[in-house]
C-alpha cells in the first residue's frame, strides 16, 4: 500500500525517524511556495532518507519513551 505524503506523491512505506512528522508539511510548504513538483519530490525523498539515517545513527534518541534514569542532581 502506498502512503501519500502530498497530492499524488508518496512512499511505499510511511516515513520513519525523528523527522517523519515533518515530511508532509515540508512538501506542502515547498508546493505552496511554487517549487516545481519534481524539485520538491526530490527534496522530500532526501528529507525522508535523512530522517531514516538519523534513526539508524541515534536509535535511543528516536524513542518516544522517557529515559529510565533520572539526571544527576
């Protein structure tokens, strides 16, 4: 199944990683600013890839659960 990001542009899998929630608004913003669809399509692919890379590089930072240890006082 395809995950639509903006208009008819999408991915086969939903974006993942810490920036995933910002991919669709980013695409809409580029479109609203008048960028050529081919240009913003490439940019959202780059942003999605960067988000995935961040998740792989910092997996613990991308979890939604709070840390189990309290910071030292």
